[in-house]
């Protein structure tokens, strides 16, 4: 497993991502039913997305606070953000839902935020040097 010393910038971006995703997730999950008529998005979709954001926030916070995170864990955060942005675009393009104008703006805002975080986290990863290649010892089978 390749570990590295994350730059201060990367840690801050990961923490900001975790805080914003967690806050958005809690609000989306808690207010799914009241938001439905305003956004014209199914309450179950808002609830599921909100809970997914909360789970992601926990993961991103753990990666950000890890003393020596793996590059794979940071890549997972980046790819989850990128896939979330793609899913938002697909949701609007496939016309599986017919959101209100406010709902379209909401989904586009989510898409933009996730894409920006993916780019910032990728930039932070690239500026963080590799430090060690940790190998797990094989137990002596004597």
C-alpha cells in the first residue's frame, strides 16, 4: 500500500468536502418530504442521496484525518465525487425525473460542487509527494 504525506491543501479540501457533504446530506435526508414539492424531485431520491452524502462525509473525514492515508483512499474520494457529478448530469439528461426550475438548479449546483471538489482533490493529490511503500509482513509459519 502506497502512503504519502498529504499536503495541507489536500487535507483542507478533504475536510471541507466532508463538512459540506455531511451538512447537505443531513439537510436533504431530514427535509426530503418538504423539499419534494419545491424541487419536484422524489422524496425517496432526496432521502437516499442525503444518506449517501452522510456516508461519504464520514469516509472523506476519515481519509482527511488519517495520519498516513493511502493514495487509493484519496482516489476513492475523488472518483466518488466525479461519479456523483456524472450521476447528476445523467439524472437531468435522461429525463427520469421532471424537476422544477429550482430542482434543476439544485441538481446542477450539486453537480458543480462535486466536480470542483474532485478537481481540487486531484490537484492536492498531485502536489503531495509519495513517502513510503508499506508492505505487510508475512507471518512466520514455523
